[in-house]
C-alpha cells in the first residue's frame, strides 16, 4: 500500500537551501508518497537540483499562492505537507506528523517557528509567533502546514494569489476548527525576518489594499486587512519601540 503523505515545496531561486530540506525528507522516504517542488521560474538551478534528488518539479509563474495550488494539484495523497524551500525539518518530524494525522482528517497542523539566525530580537519574534499561533490561531506559512486533502477541499483550496496566501487560508481554516500546533520546531532561514524593518505608512497601506483585493471574499479580505503589519485606521497608536509595526503584527 502506497504512503498517504504528499510533500509540496514552494521554491524560487533556492538552490543553496533546497538540498538541505530534501535531505531532511530522504530518511522518511518509506512514509512519503511523493515530493513535488513547485518552482517559480528559478534561474539558479533549483529545478535541476530538485530533480536530481528525486523530486517531481512543477514549473510555475513566481506566485507563492499559485505555486502552492499547482503543487497540490499535481499530487494525490490523502495528506499534504506544505513547506517553503528555505526551511529545515526537525529530526523527529515523521513521528510528530504521524501522531497528528491520527487525530483525524478534520484537523490541520503547523510547526512551531524557529529562525535560523542569532539575536535577542529574533528570539523575541519566535516567542511572539508562538503566542500568535496559539492564542490567535494564525500561524505563518513559514511554519509549514499539515492538512488532509478532504479538509483543504472543504475550505475551498488554496487561492492562487501572489500575496498573503497563508493568511487567507488560515482564516478559513480557523472558522473550520482552527490549526493545531505541533510539538516540534521548523527552522526557517533568517533572511526575510531580518528584512522586516519598519515600513513607511504608505507601504503598509499598499500592502493592506493588496491583501484586501487578493482574498477570495470581502469578509476574509477585511480580516486580512486587519492583520497586516500593525495597520490602524483613525488616530495612530504612539509607541517608541523601533520595531513596533512587527510587534503589533505578531501579537494581533
């Protein structure tokens, strides 16, 4: 009997990092039905490296939501593990995933977040993401997603949008019963988190507007708008913290 777990990895120019993730998956080959890399027009040999490692490559336009949707469509496993190419799985990930699957098809799961970079500020971010994931039930796409195909279909699938596809999906899953937090940490590259410097107000507004028009329904769009990095309407909240936009985004 073939395994039920399909792994979908979204990648774009990740030749330096994808091999490590594929190496993390290799020892669990007996439990994995297929590994699909949805490659967003990489120019650094990402697709060739994925094929050399035995993964199936789906060529896509660079759009994370579109890449995820295309990758999922190319698989047929009952369970899906959705990952970003710059992540590293914990050593016991297959045990953790197997136990989570035993809970049933109606529950989705995300890993805890670990950021592969030093600094007290990033340790604070990890703690705040843990609180956001547990209290607000809003994990990030960086934390991976374990979901059954029937549940993904029931909530409407993955919207092929270029921006905030993870938030759009978890908002729908939250209404369906939420997302559990796995007792294991997914390590993500610190590149993006290091780049999260306070944006200009007009940039925040543009992000919010894009989030609103990119979502699959006006109501979900309104929720996505509220969850964009600290955006407030009316009188702004005053704080002296240099990373206040990030802190507000994480704890909301």
